[in-house]
C-alpha cells in the first residue's frame, strides 16, 4: 500500500461514505467524472476543481481534497484528504458500484 494511504478516522470515514452514498450514489458516470478531474489535477493540467452535489461540496486541488457538508444538519465538519487517499477511496467505490 502507498505510504500516503492510511486508515481514516471514524469521522473521515463517516463523511466520505456519506458523500459516496448521497452524492455519487451508484452512478458510475459521476464517479468517472470526478476521477477524470482528479487525474487532470494530478497531471497538473488544472489546478483545482469544485463541485456541489446533493449533500456535500467536493473541492480538489494540487494540495488536497476537501469534502464539506452543504447543510448544517448533523454537526458534520469538513474533512481533508490527500489526493492519493481520495483516489484510493474513489477507485474502491467505483469497483464496488461496478459490481452491484
């Protein structure tokens, strides 16, 4: 495993899974759009990308990935992940939805 991949904290895992379930859902097309934008950032072809979805805002930059709740309903906080960590988690989500 890449040294930049780590076990997520409970809060990070909870928010990331909620983001996948509520915003990407089982829509492989959305997951692939996000993955393509992530690749462009990693290749330094663009500096950042932002997308507001159903429940969260996703902001990806050359420095990190931030997932922020759009609504203040459950006292959720913003989480920040490395690009590598987010890519690892996103690829696993894509694998999961391909198999459903």
